[in-house]
């Protein structure tokens, strides 16, 4: 009687141990799969927006720099007239400096005219480099671009633009929220199916293991 009770207890423990390992392995696999399905579309969408921003902002910066290159010297009045003709809209800030990084035009802060523009993008542009930078965070895409401005006499200044895009950021956040909700539902369903299948599978495995133990014991 005691041997029968002990054998049943061992069998129950074996069943529980096998069932737990099966559930853990299956749950880990499903969680990893859902994590990939959640992150990949968001990363791909974000990279696509970054690529679009690079093309758009560098193109707009190049147009402004090309238009300003016709000026012998960059002054507030001459740059203002060029900007009025270009009618550039949808940008958070347009900043134009002379070759000494002194601001001659600032759409966001007209009072800054005459002051030095202490921006790393301006410094790089005055060094002859093309600059683009973009990040996604706090519910907004923040993108910046800068280019040197050349005239007949050589380097005459730099142009810098900044854009804040909340519309596309909200769209990506909305898609991310829906993916998380779908993943949560799928995860709960997977857990329920795991319990059902693990019980059916482990019961067969433990019966087989018990039979093998009896055979080994003669």
C-alpha cells in the first residue's frame, strides 16, 4: 500500500515537473515571437520616416542654400527677401548665419539677429559639411539639417533648419499601442492553449516513463 502511494506521488511529481518545463519553454517561445512582431514593424516604420525626413530636409536646405548663394553678402534684409520669395512653411526654425556664425536671419527668434549661433550643426556647416540629424522621442520626430552657403567669393555663411513632426509620431505610437494590445490577447490565448496541450502531452509522457520504470524494475 505504501509502495503504491509512493509510486503515485512520484508519478505526480514527475508529471508536474515535465508539465512546468513544457509550459515554460512554449511560453518563452511565444513571448519571444510576439516581441519580435511588436518591435520590427515599429523599427521599420521609424526608419522609413527617418529616411523620408533626410530626403525632405536636406532637399529644402539645399534649395535655401542655393537661393542664398546668389547674394554677395548675407544680410538680414537680403536674406529676408529671399525667404519671402521661397515661402518655406512647415518648419519649426530657419536660421541663417554669415561666415563668422553671426545670425542674420532667424524665423523663430528675430531678436537673435546679430548674435552668434552656438549650434553644433552651424559649426559643422561652416566647416564645409552637410549635416542631418533626427530622433524620435517624447511623441515627436525632431529633425535638423544644415548646409554651408557659398557665393562667388567662397563661403559666405550657413543655413540651418529644424522640424518638429508630431503627426507621424502619433501615428507610430498608435500602431505600437494596437500591437501591444493584440500581443496581450495572443499571449493570454497562448497561455490557455499551453495549459491544455501540456496536460495532454505530459500525461502521456509520464505514463510512458512509469512503464519504462516498471520494466527496468522487472
